[in-house]
C-alpha cells in the first residue's frame, strides 16, 4: 500500500521542454484525491520549483517540498521551513578555494538569484534550466562565507570526475558529493541527501517507510530510491539508478513515464 510518492522534477516529472504533461498533472491530482501524499524532491532551489508547485496546486494544500537535494525542506502551502542544513563555512570555503584554484566556476543559490563566480556554457545552461537570474558575484568567497545550502560546480563531465575525487579526499566526511547531472557536481552538508530528507518528511507526515515510493532518474536520487519502500527509476534514467531500483518505468519522461508510474502505484493502493 503506497501512501506517499516522492517525485524528482528534472527528467522525471518534467518533460524535456520543462513542462508537466496533462496526463501527469491528472495522475498527481488523482493520487492526492486517493489520499496519497505527493512530495516534490528536487535539486532545485525553492524559487526554481515554484512554477511546478503551482501547476500541481500544491501551493493551495499542505505538503512538503524537498529542495536543494535535501538540504532544505519546506511546506508547499505556507513556504515555512521544516528543516534546513547548511554547509559548514570552513568546508564550503575549502571547496570553493580548491575549485577556484583549478579554474572551475562555482555557483550558489539565494532566493531567485543564481550567483556564479564566473560564467561558462554550463552556468548558462543552469540559468535556462532553473529560470533564475544569473549574477556574477564580485566577492563570491564572501558570499560563501555567509553560509549556503550547497555549492554546485558546473563543467565538462570529463574534468568533473577527477575534481570529485580530489574534493572527496580534502573534504572527507565534512560534505556530501554527487553529480545531479553529468555536468553538475554538487557539494552538500554532511549526511544530507534526498533520502535523509525523505525520512524527515515521512516522520512529519506519519507515513512509514514501507508505504513510500520514490521516483527519479539521476545519481542525486539514489539515496531516496534506496531509502523508500519502493524505488522507481525512469526509463531514461542513469543505468546505475536502474540497477538499484525495485521498478523501472517502461516509458521516458517525454512519454508520460511518471504519470504511468503514479497510475500503477495508485492501482497497487486500490488492490491493497
């Protein structure tokens, strides 16, 4: 019996044109009508999730949003903070200094602004993806020193891989690292991910782990797919994610894959 569904946004709930299909919207609405709690779980900052929250009507009812890959949890109807975790300042500055010394751009998010240390093709893509205003910060290090939910390093996947190894060595257990997309390396507070956030939401809403499904496509979804009672990977998902999932959709995000998954999960509820 599934009583909660956690849904990733990009490449899962959203089509490639960053819209939610009519069928997907209806599937979510039906799930809510059946008493299923819908949780949006994204690497996006809250401002970059707002359009989709409104599209699904979540701004008009109580629910939870997992933002910034789990470092921030908010109530969808009130925007109240349920939980937050910020990178230790020393860790964040160490990460920034290492990345900057190697010539990488670094990003932080604040409200509806995407602050960057410098621009490249991948920072421009993130601006297009999130719809946030991009600003090159004059004192980026000073901005990091004020505290942040996460750092994101945008770059060529071939050079991000060795950077991740270097950062893991220096940061050790003081941060959580993973790629949300092959060209986005993310640095979060220690022991912070969508899985830890989903556990917090489950306790808040009183839904046991066994009655929760999580749907995603990328490595930043790994923790919540492993933690949930049922982990579901999209057909278009990373092959590593498909291997750990208990179920893989037979359609992509552009072919109503998420809607079909939700419909099947509701069907399981009906049969319970």
